C-alpha cells in the first residue's frame, strides 16, 4: 500500500510524515518547487503475527507495510487554478493508492493565515482540476478520431469518449470521480489514467500541541458529505503533528511511558494506519509455519484464489484449494492437526471469500 501526503507549505506536512514514520525528514529542505521526495516504509502493527510466530516457533516475522511518500508542497500562489500541484508532485503521487491531505489548524510565526476550511476546499479543487485537465486533453485527441475511423476501433474509442464525457460532467460539477459507479468495462478504460479524485482521500487536521479540532473535523466532514455523498467523502483524523512526531521518535520503552503519563491510548501513527485500511477497504490474512509468520494485505471481499496470488503468482495459477482457519480457533487448538480434529480447519475452493484474520495454506500445482 502506497500513501502520498499532499498539502501547502507551512501546513506541517513533513512533520506529519515524521509522525507517521518515525523519520527525521527536514522541513526546510524543500518548501515548494523542486526538491526531494521523502519516503519511508512502515510496518503495520498486528500482534496476531507475533503471537502465531511464537506459537509455531517461526524463524521470521513479516508484517504488512505501508509506503509513505512526502513530495514537494503545493504552490499556494498557483492553487485554485489547476497549477498548484505541479508536474513533480503529480508524477510522485500518480501511483499512490491513497492521498492524505494535511491542513493546518495552528498558529505560528510563518505569516501564513490559519484557514483549514479554505485550504481543504482548495486542495480538493486542485485534485478535481488536475483530473479535468487530463480528461479534456484526452477528449481533444480522440473525439475527432471517432469521426474518421470505423469498425471495432470506432466502437472502442466511442465507448471511451462516453466514459470521459461522464467524468467531465462530474468534475465540472466539482464532484470527485470516486463519487461515480462504474461497470467492469468502464473501470478498464479508467485504469490507465491514474485519476487523483478516484483515489481514497484522507484528511489530517494538524493542530497545535494540546489543541483539539473535533468541531472543525465534524464541520468539514459534514460539508464534504453534503457535496460528495457519504461514500465519496474523505476520511478525517485530527493529529497534533509536533506531539505525534516526538512520540514516534522515542525509543519503544520511552514511548510507552510517555503515552501512559499523558493518558494517550494509541499513538496517531497507529490510528492513521487503521483509518487507511478502512478508507481503502483492506484487511489482512495470515500464513504461518516454521520458516515465517506473514501478514498479507488484500481488499475486503477477495476470493481465495486471488489471495493466493498475493503470496505468489504461481499459487494463483496452480490453485487447487485453500486450507483455512480462523486465527482465534488456531490459537485455541495450538496445532493444525488438533484444529483438524476439532473440525475448525476447513478446505475451501477458489470462490471462498477470505476473512480478516484467516490463517491460510494454499494447495497448488504448476
């Protein structure tokens, strides 16, 4: 899973990146314009993997992971006109599975006005205008071609034109592409475009130390739902970036003591991961043996044969059946033979819908 952070300069975007990753990326190295993209891979906390590894004496533990990207900031002087993201940022975030918009809700000495509502609206508008520009460009190229050709090529291009016109209508009404529902053929047409408003969007309200933006979060979400609908509206979370960064950069023992002292039940980085899984509709299944215990991330609703492909393409290609058991049932049984004896170890076919926490072994032949 790859997640890219976007936001204006002085929004605390890189501070949030450090909070989510435990890194020490420098903010001043690239405020806007050309500069490096910070990148970090973060393990997804899942105690189930470690418990299974201990029970089965696995030599290796492999957690699921999130790849966080922190590209250059949005150009405030060009924002709202479809130019704020810039080619460099667009190139960086195009392949991301989700976008995290960081909006600033704290005072500092930067001279930049505190306007989280305005920043949020402008970021959403920039994403919409970027997609609209891409749609218009493609339509300009192919609408005239449709008139000059015939046969299967004409039908294919006409279908694409119809899809793009539908997108154009939505975007011109300032509705994101994820607001629309597509059939499988339409989805195939859209896949190569990497539209930004088709991606899941999460919004981090970055507050000052000790501040709370609950009212602002509720207000922004209500406005987003009214405009985009419940399904397409972004997911919101409030974090104190500076505090969370300090927590993330502590040693584990110091971190636990800090959380206990200040009554923090869960660090922001963990809450962000949970929200990301929810926004993207993801879950994890597990594999375990003497070699390794491994968590695998898949979309909710994934069939067993597709889950096999997440492990290795050969397993999907030669899939015969899956041996599956609920994580808790395996812990109680302690071993696979005992689980089989109890009748909680199941044999499932290709169409079985994998459940969160399933422990699976794939039988295959290639």
